[in-house]
């Protein structure tokens, strides 16, 4: 599995997830399920490491389930999708399991993006932590 292809597929998944979430009546769970299903059916048939790429796409689909308050703009979703793709690539042997591991990677990517932003907002309002 290559890092570049993992990132490209993760960014595509993030883009399509964000777009589907914004432009359709599908729920966030339905969008995530659709993206994961398509990745699981297509990628193993296209690539030798297709199963691993499908895992990257599944984790990024969990990112797209974030609320629109957290990830409102497409660039925000793409940034977190990039973080998540890199986490899955380098952390694939760190945690065991499927859903828990991928969900953890997605949560870490979202937190890495949103926590610094929340701190900046607090300091702008004059609140000290």
C-alpha cells in the first residue's frame, strides 16, 4: 500500500462524503455506509492492496459523519481526511480490530483539527484556560 494512493483515495472519499452530506437528503450514517460499501466492493478488485485502501476509505467515511458545526467547509473535511488517511497508513499495525481502530483514527484526525481551532476561539473571546 502506498501513502500517496491512500491519501488520494482518502481525499476523494472525504470530498464525496462532504458533497453527499450537503446536497442530498441522506443521513450521515447513510453517506458513510454508501462510501464504505463502494470502497469495499471496488478497491479490492482494482488494487492488490485494495483491502487496505478500503479501510482508509471507511475511516474517512467516519470523518464525514462529523457535524456541520465541526466540519462545515469542504477544505476542512479534506484537511481532516488527509490527517485520517495518514493515520490509517502509519497506524495500521498499531491498533487491532476494524470498527474501533478506524473510528479511533477518524476521531483523532477530527480532534487534531478542531481542538486548536476551539482554543483560538476561546482566546479571542478573552477566556483563559
